[in-house]
């Protein structure tokens, strides 16, 4: 039915249907558009900005370019950017949303080449740029990517020859900082070279892009294989790929590593693009991908070592996606810290194990493994919501420092430099 209606509408370059003060009749089901005035052509619309629109009883249906939008009348009134409804200086809404009549309908609608005009029953006029509507409508957002990325395996990353950024350029110039952040946003990892190998200098480095997130491990953590905490990281054992702090309700966003000293062998750092692995699962077995986005799991950390007493529990699915475009934004994967699975019913748990196995197989594919030897002076920043890390076993004395960064502040810094984040 919609195709027939649209074909009729597209006979003219831009057709509109306006509303007068006529009362509308409400029916159990929407029988189609409710008209109040005759249809008139709009001669100012151009072929490059073709616009057709149609009124229904509770929303405006508008096609602009290649985007068909369905805009609820309450939404259209609530998002008005006029001076009385929106404070452009603070970028905050002034209109009290709760005061908007939920049965509101415009009295008149008009569209020119670039703007939608709506006149409300109280005489207030709302104006929307058509490009703004495309960008901010649900249908427009569904077509957009929130965070542009380059998914990688080991070969893709090596062939890209992503440069490290010199410490001085990183600290003293916007150009160096922007290059670093662009690399980080695209690949989920980035390196800074020629850093003085001390905890204090690593802290200065981290504070260049973010507030440091203090956790149960402190502000700047500094560890060796001394078993001082109840965590496998404080040993010489190999660590399988994982993301950190899965037992936090909001896992830490960014992790900084700086190897200050290593007198021994082994200890290479393993990096795996979790989003690349998840993308492979989505292509090969979309039902597994969808299950991993829906089943909530508990992750738990219990520690009673020395003066450290902690019991942390975080809940969430392995894969977290934006519901409007299915874009993956967080992977919560840590087999060490996954708690008892008691949030999944019997008829789902076996299917979940199959889905988890499919993702694990991708994460463990050798061609997805990027191995890096961290050395004094080379700091590594890891997107803990995307890239899994691990390490091989090592011998000798190995000393690392680092910290967690607040994700919001890193993205804020990137946006202020003109990057999409």
C-alpha cells in the first residue's frame, strides 16, 4: 500500500498536504493520511533536493533525498530550536517537554527547498532544516555510524603501517595529539614513543587526553609479578585475551600500559580486535551474534589479599550494540572473571555456549593475533571496550605501570579537535 501511495506522491517534484483547524476523527487503525486541504504542488523543490510529504493522524511522513522519515508530532514540537524553546548559547532545551500536549497536531505545514515549517495551535512556528532532520531523525541515525572504525587482523594492521606519535609532539602540539587520537579511534590502539620510563611521566602522558579513572587498583597502578593482588596479572603466567574490569557495571574505557623495565625473556603483549572477530561471527552466524547481544551475564571479582578486600559484580551481555543501527560499541569478554551463569534459562544456555564458542574461535584465530613487545619508552593505549589484550609467560623481573582513563573525556578531547567520536 505504501508503494502505491508513494508512487502517486512522486508524480510531482514536491507535493504537500496542509492542515487547517479542522478537527480530526480518530479511528482504531490508521486508514492512511487524513487530509484537510487539497493537495498542491510545490514548484520550488529541485530535483537534487526532492521532497514529498504526507500527514497522518499522529505523525508527518517526509521523504527528502533518499531518506524516508516518520516524525511524530510530539517529537516535532519537543525539538523546536526557536529562541523560546532552545538555548543556543548553552545547547540546552528550554521547553518543558512535560507541558507538550501528547495529542498535539500542527495547524499548518509548509516545506520549501531546505526548510520545514510547522504552525502549532497556539500560533508558535517551528522551523527545521531538512538536512538537520535527515541527520537527527531515527531513520537518518539508522543509516549513520556513530564511531567510524577500521577493523583489523594482524596483517591488516601491519600493512596499514600506523605510525607511533612522538611524546613531545603528543604533549605539545594539537597536530600530534590529533594524529594520535585519530589512530586510536580508527584502530582501538595507539602508541606514543620516547616517553621517559617513569610512572610520573606516564601519568603526565595520560592526563593529556583524559581524567585518570581511579579504581580499586588505585589511580596509577604499578606492578610486578609479586602476587600482591588477587589477580592473575600480578604473576608471570601467560594471560589469554580478555578485556579488563568486566566486573564493573561500566568497564573502564581506555587502558594505558608502559613497560618500565624487563630483565628476562618472553612477556610479549597480545592484542586482538574484538570488533573484527564479532563482525566475522555476524557474517557467518548472525543468530550467534544476536544471542551474544541479548543474554546478560555476571562477571565477578573477589579479592581478600593483604589489605585489599573487594567484591565487584558487573552485569551485561558479551556484545553491546546500539539498538537503532546494530552498531557494536562494547565487548565484555573475560573468561577468567565470568561468574556463575545463572541469568540464562535452560532453553537458551546451550545456544549461548555455541555462540560463545563461535566468538572465542574467531578471537583465537592466529591471524587475528597482533604480538607486540613493550619496551621502556613506548606507551600503549588500548580501547578496553574493543581490543582484547593478553600476554605470554615471561621470566625475570618485569615492571609495568599504567592507568585507566575515563572514556567520555577521551572522546571529548577528540571531538574538540574536530574528530568524529
